[in-house]
C-alpha cells in the first residue's frame, strides 16, 4: 500500500446519462484503487422507483414510497436530490457527511442536477471532484439502452433527449469529462482524475510539509553523527 494516499474525507461525484456505463466504470475504479490505498465508500441513493430484476435493498438503492421521500426532503435529509425520468433520487446527508467527517472518501453516482447542487455548496465544493461520463455517441447510447431491455421506445427517446441536456448543463461545473468509448481507457482516465485530486488535498499538502521537515531533521542528525566520527 502506498504512503502517498490518506483517507481524508474527499467526495467524488460521478455523473452522466443513463447508459453511459457509470456503474461498471465506478466498480472497476474502486477495485483497482483499493490496492494502492485509496478506499472509496459508495453511497447508496434513495429512490421512489420500483426495484428492477437483480436489484436489492440497501445495495442497489434504498427504495422508498413517494410520500416517504417527500417527508425526507422536507426534513432536510438529502445532501442532494433530483427528479429523474419521472422518479425521485436522493443522497443521504447523514451518511455522506458522517463519512466525510470521519475522514472517509466517498464516491457518488448521481444525476447532473444533484452534482450541480453539491457544486453550489461552498463547504462541499472545496473537498469535491466532479466527473462527467460521456457515451461516445448518441447512437452508441441508444444501442446500450436498447440492449439493457429495461425501457420502452418512448422512454429511450426521453433519455436520449435528456442526455443532450445533461451534456450542455454539466460542462459548466465538471472538473473532468471522460468519454467511455473503451472501458479500460475510461477506467484509467477516472483513476487518474481521482489520484490527481488525492494528491492535491490539504492532507496531502500537509504530508509534504511534514516530510520536508523530517528530511531536514534527518540531514541535521546525519551531519552531527558524521562530525562526531
């Protein structure tokens, strides 16, 4: 495990259109960064939509009724929430802030509306990285959506129109944009963005200062020992 990285409460926000491959990309990146000392906790979102085949409570999403979601909004329980494809999605404020407060690094897979909300929070903005994942083209995005077999033709048309809006809206505040035309390359790009952020955090900069002082002390001690010999 490398001594270059320390868990210090950094928030990584990954957004992009449905079908861009965010989930697969995030899973690859998390597993590949773990061995070098970057552990990313994945925050599970709440949603009002029904579970799909293969999805499980607490792992895929927290599935809640629309009325319960509304109560959570009014109680200020979300760090961000958005209305996406006729359903609501939100990220738990309690979970994310608690993890960040403990110095744990967190990664989110959220809609661009939620990413924008977080980017407007002065406290979170300084400790966050926004990354937008592009599909290589609308044709490829449409094929991916159709291959999943989860949406009707009308729903796919809506998602394609929304993808264009997301690309337009997101370019204002994202730190990086990654085109997911090759999973291996896109994985390396996202890893590079995360590593770059980790090397720029206050914890990393403080570590540089401490190392510089340690090296100076070692040099002084070394010279003293040589002088006595």
